[in-house]
């Protein structure tokens, strides 16, 4: 899943991006309000991590702008402002959650997993489907009770397909969910390779990834 990190402090943004990357998220970093607006205009994100204090404006302005435009993307606000009024104000303006700086990167990951899980309509992090047992937080996959080794991007692809179970997902949308702007040299045909690898690893699970030519891929129980 792809996350937009709107944060002007480079070490905070890079540390968050690296940590979330290891957890299976693809991240774009926007250090200014203008960068955030440009990114949001061309890419659909699973969630946005938003610092309120930006060099060219307030994160609240960005939040209000997105909500007025009907954008329901989950937003987790980062703030160094400790007052209850500031936090309540951000939540009332459309934020879904917040973290007060300094924060633990593990908590950031957990909160983003909760937000994206809620958006996908899942009550818990762990997914059991047929003979498949998948825990995105632990980055673990089991098929028929046996542990399966999979790469971070293979697991991220599985997470995206499960979150949209029963729907045909265009190859371009899957690509956008797995790769950030820094992967501009990677082509969308890479998705075909990851799907082929994932199919082999799900063999015997009772879960199928169907190809709908010209449309995309669909995950559901086999048969």
C-alpha cells in the first residue's frame, strides 16, 4: 500500500519511510504543502501521514482542502503541539488519528495498519482465507499451516489484493500501490512477475488470483 508522508524534517521523514518500507508500504515524501498537493493530485494513497507545521503553510489547510474535495483517504496527523485543543481541532477538521512528536516508529506502523485495515473493512490485522494465514504486521505468510517465504513486495501485493477481495484490480492501480516515485525506472509489467510468483506460493491454499485480460487481477477463494 502506498503512503504519502508530508513532513519537512528530512530525518523524520526518511526514518518513517525506511521503517514503513520494511513493513511493506511504498512511501512518497512531500516536504512542503505544495509538494503534498502535487502528489495527491496525481496519485491515490492508502493513507497520508501529515505534519501540521510546514514551511509554506499549515497541514490543516491541506487537510481541509482534501476533505472539502470529498477525499476520504485516512489521514494521520503528526504534531508537536500538545494541547488538547490542537488535537481536537485536527480531528474535527477531518484527521482520522494523530501522533505527538517524538513518536516510536513501531506505533506509527501500527496506527497506519489500523487505519488501512479499517478502510478495507477488516476487524483484525490477521487474515485467514481458505488455507491461507497472512499477518501483514508480522510480515508472515502460511499456507496449509506451513510457513512460506515471500519478499516484502510479494506480501504487499497480497495485502492489496486481499483488501480488494472479489474486485478486479487494474495492473496500474496495483503498481501505484507497490511503487513510489523513486521507482520511476520500474515498468508496470513488473506486476505480472510478482503475480506469477505469488500464485506459486499460494498453490494449495484454496485462494486464486485470476487474470482478467485487459482489466487486471482478482483474488478470491478458488472455485
